[in-house]
C-alpha cells in the first residue's frame, strides 16, 4: 500500500512525463548541406556554378546531385555532407495554430519582436518632428 502523498507525487510525475513526451522539436530544412571535413556549405539556391569548374546550376536540390559529385574545397564525397536544419521548439500539436508564429524559428521570432519595437520607436520619435 502507498500513502496519499506518494500517490499524488507519482501522478504528478506521470503527467510531467506525458507532457515531455509531447514536446517535439520540429526540424525545418534550410536547403543547405555542410561538408563534415572542411565546412564548405552547399546552398541549393546557389549551386556551385559560381565556383571555378562548378557545373551545378542554381536551384539544384542536393538529392539530385550526381553520385560522383565531390566537395569543391576538399574533394570529399557526397556522403560527407550533412543537412543544415533549424529547430522549431514547442508542442507539435500547436504548430498549426495562431498566425503562423508557432512554426517560426527562434531567430525569426526575435526579428519580429525587435523589428516591431524598432518600428514603434521610430514612430514615437517621429512625433517630435511634427512640432
């Protein structure tokens, strides 16, 4: 038999574990892949045609690169690249709610907040120009 305080504590622990299991950090692709050997970053928007000897046109997804494609900097194989992803913290079930801000990364949220504060400051200061 378990006393009442222990039962309540176990119930709270079970609820906390359940909430922790629901919190998922969603991963959003940036369209970039980084070489693990030399830190060269392949950007799908740029390709590698801007480099000397580069043949990959801008807009080419990393998955569509030929299997013999190599890092232009260190000549490592395509397998040596890892996808660069951004994490979106929060509960996965809440990502679709709101005005789209739940699916924003922390950097995007900070930009929105401080951009709004800067805009308000400029508006406030421009009131002095009216005199």
